[in-house]
């Protein structure tokens, strides 16, 4: 892998870095306290082209390669994980999946709106009774003439109350497990779809996480994304690339932890000198720095594999597993550098730790990533 960025990649990273320093990072703490990021940010992200990265230009995307997407995601994660998550879901899980699996009408209907920020997408897989074991989801879509009628419930849906469209997974057949699942594009203003915001999250507080209840939701058969019964493949293809995006966000968190720890250690004095001069503080800082670099290299490697058309699923699980655990470690180490001040929300490191914690849980917990990696290595499924 060539680790030198091209002129385009350097430019897009610079654009993202300036935007984050100017319009995201300064507001992150206030958005966290208010439990809502400024909704206007979605349009700005669209105007900058960040909601259309890797989506073909003919559908309103800004093109670009996956490493550019990773670089932007890393910067957004450095500024505010709630903002990063909006992009990872609306672009990463919804628009990119639609670009890969959609027919021409579906792409024309949704992609220009999603990539411009005029519309937001959410990804409806998890249910109250099925999280890690998503293949056994219970939401059901029954064919009725040229339509499907959907009943069921989804939970923990990022962007849930903001979204204009949900990429929803429901059971269309009696086949067991993943075989009977299909994917649908459901506009959120469809009658029978109710959304309830989930409050009291440990982190990602600026993000609208919701429960979706579907009671007789009727969509045309043309709303199905991909072939009937192939919904689980649609979901897994979305999540494989999604894991790269989560990993990139984690690199951003770890980088923010490193930046904050370095700045604080240089100015805080104890025992007559800056704490940066104490060996055990340097240990904390060097541990963070190694985690940042290792997580970054694993994540860039996934983007490189995708851009070269190579298999990347196991590499994406490895990057997501390592980067998410590294982000938690890095934020926790940074908090230690801050001492008692790290424990109050006037300083940024507590939020980094709270935001990092969910990364080991969603888009497949750390245990599930280990099962994916273990299956690839041994050829035996332990699910
Ligand atoms: P469970 O599956 O019940 O797992 C509980 C514990 O058991 C975990 O430690 C897990 O690792 C372990 N476990 C389970 N099975 C095994 C096994 N076979 N071997 C070993 N250990 C196992 N979902 C969406 O569809 N869309 C979203 O946009 C979305 N956003 C989210 C945002 C937030 C803030 C959160 C918290 C969650 C979000 N999720 C979303 C859901 C998320 O993907 C699930 O929470 C996750 O998949 C885990 O499922 P669960 O919470 O039901 O835990």
C-alpha cells in the first residue's frame, strides 16, 4: 500500500480539517449538553460534498475514493462523533448501499437528495429482540397486490427521528434465518410508521437515536432494494463498509484524545514542572499515540483494499475491532492525563470517552467482530 496521499486526498482532508476546526469542534460540547447537534450542519455537509463521497457524480455524489471517505470521516470523528455518525449512516450505510444495490428509479429518487443533505437516511436492522443475531429479526412484510404491508419494531436507529427514508429489513418469507429477509426503502412519512426518540444515552448525545414502530406500513413493491430474500446480503454488505467508517471515526476520537492530552500536559504543572516531563505521563501519551497510528493504518488498509477491488470484509472487522477498543483506551488514557479536570465536562476528554464507548457495541460488538475474524481464519462458524 502506498501511504502517500494524492493531491486530491490531501485537499479533501484539508477541507474537512478546516471545517471541523471552524464549525464542528467549537460546538461539540454544547451540542452534547443540549442532546442535539445543529440540524443545519446536514446541509453544510452536503454542500461540502461530504455526504456524496464515493457516490457517482451522475447521482449527485462527489465521487472520490474510499481513502478520501476515510480521511473525511476521521476528521469528523475528531470534531464530534455525533456529526460523524450522521454521515456514516446517511451516506455510509444508506446512500452507498443504495448506489450499489438500487435500480435506476430508486437511485434517481433518493441519491441526489441524500448526497446534497436535503434528505437524511437511517438504517433499520436492530430490533428489541434481535441485536447481534440480526438474521432472526421478526419484522414482517407481507405481499398485498403490488404492495408490501410491514409490521414490527426497530430500535437504536441512528438518525431515526431526523431521517426522511429508512433502509428497513423485514422478513418476506417463511425461510429460516437470513434467507427470508428483504430490504425496503421506506419514506418516514408513510402512514403507520411511528418514531420515538431514545434519551439518556451515555454518549453520542447530539445524535437522534430512535425506536421505530411499524403498524400496517404500506409501501409499493418497487420500494424493495435488491432481490427478494437478499436483504441480509444487502445489510451485511452495508455493514462491512460501515465498519471501516466506524473505525475511521475511532481514529478521529483517538487523535482528539492525543491532541488534548499533549496540550494539557504541556501547560499543567505539578512538582515544579509541566506534567509532560513526568515519565509516567509520557507513558500515557505514548500509549495513545501508538493506538492512533495502529488504528489509522488498519483503517487505511481497508480503504486501499476496497479501492483496489480486493476482498476487505475480514480487514474491516479487524480495523473496527482494534480501532474501537483503541479509541476507548486512548480517551481513558487522556482522561488520566487531565486528572480530576478530565472528569468534568468543561474539558473535552470525558465526552471522548463516552462517545468512544459505543463503538465497541454497534455495527457488530467486539465479540461479533472476533467471531467474523475467527470464522475467516479457521473456516468454522462459531455463531
Ligand atoms: P446483544 O446482541 O444482546 O449482545 C449482548 C452481549 O452479548 C454483547 O456483549 C455481545 O457481544 C454478546 N453476544 C451476543 N451474541 C454473542 C455470541 N454469539 N458470542 C459471543 N458474545 C455474544 N442498529 C441499527 O440497525 N441501526 C442503527 O443505526 C443503530 N445505531 C445504534 C446507535 C447506538 C447509540 C446504539 C447503542 C446502537 C445502535 N444500533 C443500531 C444497534 C447496535 O447495532 C446493537 O446494539 C448491536 O448490534 C448489539 O446488539 P444488542 O444491543 O441487542 O446486544
